[in-house]
């Protein structure tokens, strides 16, 4: 085969060089090392890559959202029958329908949503109501120190202490990015607490129960941290 | 009237199609877990998650069973073929011609090496996702980035593979080698001149 050697050919031992295993091992090594740098790298480039990918393939979740649920079917919102119940340690248990909810003072905020599995959505525009505006009319008793947020997706629930609900940017959201909350995002109402991981941000709210102390919610019963501070819980430290 | 030569043994073909079937099951269930539109439409996330995870386990087990119960020695010899790149393979990758190829061309060798690496990485990151949900010591913020990124890389490789195996006129005859096991002698001589079939 001398007719196609031109002097610049690499010298290989007879039988060839183990390039296949080098490609295999190299790919495995790069992939495993990405467990260290993957998220930081993706956070840097996703702003450019995602819009391009979304233009090519509009079904891609270019905003970065994943839809997680724990039951067989997602709750379906019916504005005529939906109610938010506020009960527990209150003097006047109450039920809010969707019209009354929307009549409460409206607040808006832009905050970042962090999932404990590692994905993040920057600058989400939420609109909704402050928790105080929903529970004050029920006249919480003095012994009430925590809130249990119950999802229509049974048996999902989670707790915040009363103190945690007064942190900045904690709200009950009925709009996301200018549109009514979609089914996957917890229509018609979800809890938003940006300083904690997404599993505390209960979707499909149907009940707020005032209780004496906070307890373990759905994921906490499966070993997650009760206080899910972003970057300082669930094995993460920054 | 051209004759046929054997390119893939029964073990090799079984190995390939077991891999293909599990890949498609994992791709389908993975897309349901990943794409918001499908996730809302299908629901039943816990069930889909279980199917996805156990299919991943079944994938590895099935490949091991085929490799160990079938013609292991033949499979190892094929792996050696895929590992070794001679001078013509490097010319082939650099798009220089002529670059006469053996039983596998250099592109097929790269495809096989990457597919094997992706399998290892899919399994590793999948196990971390599954057990990380149960034990925070196994949770890394980048696991989901790796698993999703792999899915895109593997999908791109799969689409290219499908195109060459089913559509591209010069190469699609190779599909016959992976279904009935044999390819025409004339095609083999043209595309894989340095291959000496048994």
C-alpha cells in the first residue's frame, strides 16, 4: 500500500493502535468529571444554547423547567368548584373560591427557582397574593406557629414556620410569566419560597392548615431536609 | 450471481438488538420524564420513573447475559477489532483516500466506542439520580446535567446511525448484516477490502 503513504503518516505498531479504547475511556472520564463542572458550565451556556435549541425543536423545555409530580394523575383545575380552605388553629375557618382569591391585593415579583435535583430557572415572573392576606381573615390563634400546605395531589404536603412565611418573596402565586399558572406548574395556586428548594414550593394548593409546630412534608418523610435552604441543605454547601 | 459472507454472528446480532430495544424504551420513557408537554399529557410519573429505572437495570443485565451465554470469545474478538485503528483508519477519519477498511470502518469503530462509553455514563448517572433521591450523600448538582446531556448526545449518534443503516444508499446494505447476518461479497469487497471473512 505504498502508493498512499506520503511521509506524514503516523507510525503505528502492527495490528494497530488502541484508539477505540482511548475514545471509550476518554469519553467516560470527561463524562464523570462533568459531575464536578457540569452545572456551572451549563449555567454559563444555557442562555445561548436553549433559545437556539428551542427554535429548532419547540417541544424542548428551553426555559429549564421540569415538571415533577408524585401521584398518578395531576390535579385538574376547575374554576367553578375550586376552593382554598384555611383551617386548623384559627377562630374563623374559611374557604376562598377563585374569584375571591383574585380579588385579594395582587403582588408581583421576579425570583429564581432552584430544584434540589440541580436545575435552576432564572428570573421567573410570579404574580399572586401574600400569605398574610389569605390567613389573617381566618384569625389565627396565638398558638399557631406553622403552616401546613396541602396539595390537591395527594398525599403531597409541606410545612413552613410562620416566621419563614414572612421572608421576602414568599407568596402564593396564581400567575407565572404573565399567564395563569398552567396545570403542570400547579394550577391554580402554588406556594413560592425562592430561598428554599422547589419541593417546599407546594403546587396545586387546596388547603392551608395552621398548626402548632411544623412537621415533615412529603419529601422530608423520604429523607429530605425540612429547612430546604438553597445551597445549604440536602447535602449541598456553597 | 454474487455470494454472501457472514458479517455478524447470532450473539453479535442479539447483543445489538437487545441494546436497540432497551435504548428505545429508555428514550421513550426518558422523554416523558423530561419534556413538560409529555409529562403533563401522560402523568403517572412514579410509574414512568419505575419503568425507566428498571429498564436501565434490565438493559445492563440483558447485555451481560447475551455476552456471557452467547459466543463470548467471538464478541471479544470483535471488541478487539473495534479497539484497533491502523494507519488507514486514521486516513479514513481524516477523509483522505484511498483508505481501505477492514471488517469495520473507522466511523463504525468510533460509533461503537462512543456508544459503549455513553452506556457506562448513562448507568452511572442514572444510579446517582435514583440513589441520590434516597441519600443526599449521593446527590450532585450536575448529575441531571450529565444524564440529560448524554441523552442528547446519544440521540444525535442514534439519528446518524439510523440514517447510515436505513437511508444512505452506499451503506444501507449493511443493515442486512445486522438482520440476517450476511452481506454480499461484492459489497464487502468494495467497502471493506481489508476484511477477510472466516
